[in-house]
C-alpha cells in the first residue's frame, strides 16, 4: 500500500511476511541481528536548516492528527522495552526541543520503564533554558550537534545565525550534570579546515567530539560521493595538530571508531557510515514522528503502528507488527551498489 505523507510517497505495510521467522520476543532480523536501540523521532520541525539535512523552507508540516501524542509515544516505548527487548531509547527529529511536551514524554517513559537509559540528539538551540528540566524529567544522556566554531560557516551550513545559542546549550548541559556529553559534527568540505579547532574546543570543555561522514540523506539530494569528506581525510587534518592512537570501540554495535588524543584519556570518534559501513552490527530500530517503524535509515519500507494503535490494537499486537517490520530489515544500506538510490525521506524526516 502506498500513501503520500509529507509530500513524499511512503510504502506502508499492514503486516510483513514473517512466515519464516522464529518465535522469539526480540527484534530479530533475517541476518541474525537483534535491535535493542530505539530511536524515536518526535517532530519534523526544526530551528535550523542544515544543508545536508533539510530543505531551506523546512519539511512539509505533519498534520497534528498524524503526529504521535505524548501518551502514544510513552506506550510504544513501553511496548519496545517491555516486550521487545529494547534497552535504550534516543529521542531525535527534526529537532526534539521543538516539542513542548518533551519533558512529559521523558517523565512518562521513566515512569513506565524505570531505569531506562534515555538519550537526546539535539541541535542545542534553546537547550540552555531546558537542560535542567530535561535532567529532572529523567534524561540520562545528551548528544549535541555542532559542525564548526566559525560563526559564518555555521550560519551558512545551518542557514541560521545561532552558533551562540548552541554553545550556551552545551555549557548548560554540562552545568545540569549530564555526564559524557557528546558533540556530533558532520564532515563537510567547508568545515574540514576548522576540525582541529573544534576538537581543541571540545577537549577544553570536557565534551567528547565525534565526526560523522555525510550520508546521502539531504532533502535536496545534492550529496555526491566525490564531494564527501572521508574519515581518512579528517585523520590527516587532525594528525597535523594532535597525536591520535586508535582505541577500541565501546561495544561492537557502537558506530564510532575512537582515537585517544595526545595519549588520552580524551578521545575523538569518527562515524564512518559511508566508507566503513557498520551495517553488519546495526542494532537500531526507528519510530518516525507519525508512528511508523523503519528498520533502516535507507529503506523506504515503513510499518504503520499509529494506525494499529488507534484502531485498538493490544500491546501484544503492536509488538507483533514491530517484530515483523524488523524481521525484514535489509542487510545493509547498499550505498556502494551501482543502482543505489537515496531514500525518499531525508534525515530530518526519518529521525537521525
Ligand atoms: N536536530 C537534531 C540534531 O541536529 O542533532 C536531531 C536530528 S538530526 C537529523 C540527528 C543527527 O543527524 C545530527 O547529528 C545531524 O548532524 C545528523 N545528520 C543530519 N543529516 C545528516 C547527513 N546527511 N549525514 C550524516 N549525518 C547527518
Ligand atoms: Fe535540524 Fe538536526 Fe536536520 Fe540540522 S541536522 S536541519 S538541526 S534536524
């Protein structure tokens, strides 16, 4: 069944083929991977317009009636943790801080699943004013996106002059007591020259910097492999100022390769999703803001839990639909294939 949401066609499946699936509760796929890390997109709205993610005018608005409500999100997270073996949830978007009920969502999930690690991926704009309330609501970890310390480059890349607010947000997160704050920087040709300055700043602030290779997930479809900055090019640039010593990944499914900086203990990470794909160890499952399950960033197949939920499905029925969606997860993103086509939805519309 194909429908049009947010101006793009999305393939939706009422039920996936699970005839050959073993009867296990976890989110197992045909390649033996088990998804335990849930990413929940809360909105398509954003305070920035990063060129590698959003169109200049922003994404088409999701009608309010199609957006998952606070209670629906809390319920689906409870189904994931209680029935499907999900260990950790990360809220993302769009920009999750654009949702006024973010604290309520966190508090609801903490109430339903005590002890659940809950993380946030945010651009940091306005975080300054909410960091304490988020910590109080049960948020355990924060990743903040920041590509450059150069105000002009920042404004050009994000199409908004909000660098000051992001820096204030990072400091507010530290003041609110979040441990191990991570900063994510997408590797772009315009920001490569400033990468060492960004690392120096993060070291001084006591936050952990991770660079991410740009993926073909921009709404404008301008990504080109030839223009992409690789992990290798970054290591060359950082190596001119720092001594980098490769260290182990935190766990096999952690996407970042890590290097000690000048002997450690501080590290810098690189998520080389394009040149050193980690699909074979992927343990992610994704819920879009409209309540569809996506098994992979790069697959347009989506399973509609919102319709099932609003149609009166029980928790067991929702769990069964979710298992079916994940059973059919692809082996990998396929970026190296000659016939690779980027997904219809951009990063901000899926939830990064
Ligand atoms: N708005 C929040 C933020 O920027 O952190 C959360 C959503 S954003 C889509 C999640 C992460 O995806 C950010 O760290 C962002 O830099 C990254 N991202 C967006 N587009 C990307 C792309 N084309 N390739 C790689 N990473 C991307
Ligand atoms: Fe917004 Fe995050 Fe996408 Fe930038 S990367 S446009 S901040 S959703």
